[in-house]
């Protein structure tokens, strides 16, 4: 497989993942994704932003989130985010430290 075809297939897989998370499974909470998988929609939007920045495209955290979520993040949270339990929040603190903070070390 040539590089361009591989890039196009990878991009198509990413777009399908994004559609799945944003349209098909809006019920799945970011905190649950982070606690189980070590990443969530916010991670994907950050990776998107970092990839843009690495290519010289000025993109803020909010810009990256809006590009991934298809709307301002606060609008997403209002529409789809639910309250969480103290247990899930505690698990999130651990998952965030292990998966997000450690990436930046």
C-alpha cells in the first residue's frame, strides 16, 4: 500500500471513530471512556489540535474541541454531559494522571 492510500484510510477510520462518538454514541460519557480506555473525546480533540500546531496551524484548545465536537464544547456539555459519581471522579483523577499527564512528561 502506498503512503497516500494509507493516509486516506487512516483519515477515513478517524472520521468514522469521530462519527461514532459524536453521533452514534452521544450517551457514552467522556469520564467513562477515560476510566476504561485511558482517552476520551477531549483527548482526541487535543491530539487534533496538536497535529495542527505541529504543522504550523495556529489552533487553540477551544478551536480543537470545536473542530472535533462540531460545536463549542460548552454546548456539547450542556446537551449531553450528565452528572457523575464521586467514585467515577476519583477513578478519573487516576486515569487522567496515568494517561494524560504522563504523556506530557
